[in-house]
């Protein structure tokens, strides 16, 4: 026995809003580009990334705690309007898919 488990390890990240650990695939990666917090669903944009659950509750917590500027290591507030629109659209699609 080599001590290896048959299941593959899944990368985990911490949500900057609720501070809970979750699988990387369950979280939405965000990147700061010129003072704007931009969603990066494919995970290919350059720069530091911060992960948040695609839920308005976690997004509001992150904004209230000023977690995005701290995670991106930038000074001053970041515009999260584009990120909020993306999360709202994702929640709307999820609600419509559930009968």
C-alpha cells in the first residue's frame, strides 16, 4: 500500500464574504482591474484573485467588511457593481431552474 487515496483531492478556497472553505468550483473568482471588481468565471484573468460564493449574502458581507481591497492588496474602495450584476443574474437563473 502506498498510502494514497483512490479519490482525487479537490482544491479548496475561502470565501472572502462568509469566510467558509469550499471547493474551488463552487466559488466565483474575482479580480481587481483598474479599481473595478470583475468576475472571472473561467479563472484565466491575470492578477490576484479573491473567491466569493455566487450569492448576494456573501457579496454583501465582503463589501461591508471591506474584504476585496484587503484581498487584492489595493488602497481605497473598489467598484463592485459589475460583480453584483453577475451574481444577481446567476441567482435568477438558479431560481428559475428550481421548480
